[in-house]
């Protein structure tokens, strides 16, 4: 069985290390915050100007002045800090954020990512994604392995306009976990019930299977 | 020196059709609601607006889009506005999409008196097209120019007659660096307090950057995504 969105987030949460400053993108990446392992303390950065993002407020406590980058109402935590957008991207650009998790429409086997534009169809903009992928030390992409048409999103070369070049380090999909290596996507883990053959069929980019590939655990 | 004006209509005096405006805010958070309403009343058009987002259909800059007052938007994300998308696809509206950090830093550069900066975002993408590339320590950077705007319009939580500003929570966002970047900067505040009430330690934007200030009224402060959890 392929993973659901929650399980993808749960698997990515295992990559978090104590003391990390982490930026979580919109969609599946936001869910990662629900699965931070016990004993691991991370500080969530929201690029609209907050370090130390807390959970959603209780009903009735929402504050229009306190939102995350997805425009959702949120809370602060003891030790939180507010700052302006220039400083926010200053800390991102200077490499202070340890890990960025974001979604993608396409990833190529050399680590290029496309997630901001479909020419002629969708013009929403890149928001902070281009700044984040250009600068973060470690970038994990959370996405479905195939698009709604069933076509692979792990490609030899992205067909959509790029967000960043050779920047993605790891991809976690509903089918498995893949590192970006000079040999292409290196499959480290497969989702429970998913076969290596299925992964091979659904991966269009160069794919190598790690010698010690194993079933994913949570 | 009198920076205090009575209301938004007085504050936007001198804004003419064809000008370039900066408007603070992230989504609908920290937007200058009173001045946007005044710009709609005034009916100026052909504006170039520098703002991270373009509002939603019936609020924020969306209200100016409805009246076809905007010729060009310079933004990082415009995803929540169907009227915007319609005008864009029909060719009525021009848009320049810029990475969010680049947008913030081009405002900042302007306020710091720097003509241009080298930035990493967008290298190797279509954002880099036509831009000067320079290599520092083995990495390519794009030359990005400081913005030039006729007016900057920002929203703060508190301010005083000197023009000193304090922002609240994440409503700070683009407001401080836009306040620094306007040839003329207008600040609308929720509370205009007596000079001396704001402690010098707490001031985010020193009054030297602010030319006109007034206390706004009837803030709606609309929430785009109301997310909550239940009490146990």
C-alpha cells in the first residue's frame, strides 16, 4: 500500500534532529510538525517573520496578526521571536535554517525542482520557495510519486519552469525514500506493500536501488 | 514638522495615476486597509503596485483590481485571487513575479541607500533571464536592483507624531522595509500614541522614514485561513 499524506509526513519527521531550525512548506510538509519525535527539539521558522511557531490556536483565540506562511492562524511558543521579511530571508540566505521541507510538481535525478508555475495554466508565483531552495543546507521534497494522470514526477529532466537547480537532497513519496546522488535517485526504503518493480515502473529518472534497501518503518 | 494627518484621504494626497506604490502586508495580514479604501475612492489608476500578494477578490489590493486601478503587480505570490488571474490571462494586467526574499531585500536595499545587491534566489531559473550573473566564492549570484517607488504605504500597530512605528506579531512582515523605501512614506496605525509613550528600545521603524501618519479606523483584519484546535 502506498503511503497516505500523513504517513509521508511521519516518515520525513524521522529526519529531524535535535536543535534543527526547520522551515516547513505548505501542504504535506506542514503535517510534519505533528510527528516530531519525542526528545527532539526543533524550532519552526515561518518565512513571514516568526521563529518558534506553535500549534493552531484554540477556537476563539485566533489573531489576524499572527499567521504562518500559509496564512493559517497559529500561536507562538515560549522563546519565539518575530522579525521582518528581510531578516527572515536573510537568515534563510545565510544558511541558518538547517532543513527545508517542501512540495514539488517535478524533481529531476540531479536534484532540480519545479513547483511554482505551469505555463498557460497556473500563475500563482514562487513565494519564498526559490529563496529557500537556493540557500537551505538540506532540502527534502515531500510529494506523490506520480501526478493525477499517473505519470512519474521523478524525471530525468524537469519539463516545468525550475524553482531551483541541483538543490534537492532527498525525496519522500508515497512509494519510498530516495536520495539524490550522482547516479540519480537512490532508493533507500520502500513503503510497506510496495514492490521495487512498482518503483522502477513509476520512476522515469535514473534509479538505483541501494544494496541495503529496506521496508520503511515509522 | 507636522506628520500627523486627519485620515487616509488626506494621507494619500499627491498619489497620481501612473505612479509606483509599495503596499505592506503578507496576505491580508498587516495591510493598510484605510489607505487602500481611500485609493479606491480616489479612483487613481494605471498604478504599479509592489506588494508581496495581491489580496483576495473582495479585500486588500483585490478591491483596487476590481476597479481596474492596477496596471502592473510586482509580487511573489498571487494565488488567492480569481479576478487577478482573469485579468492576467486576458492581458489586462501585467505581473512580475519575484522570489519573496528578493522582493524583501530589494525594498531593504532601497531603504539602506544601496543601488543593488547580489542574491542567490532564482539562479538557473527563468527569474535569472537578462540579469547580470557574478560568481563569488564559486557560487553564482544575480544582480538585483533596489526598488524605486513614489509612495510607500504601511500599516503599524502603534505610532507617534514623530513617525516612530511599532508592529505587532507577524503583521510586521514587509512593512518596516517598505516604510524605509518610499520617497514619501505613509503609515496608518491602529493607535496613535503621544510622543514619548513608545520607549525608544521598542521602536521598529524610526520616524525619520515616515512622512505622514494617521490613526486608522474600522479595521476588519480579515483572516484568510482560520485554523484552530479544540480544547480537550
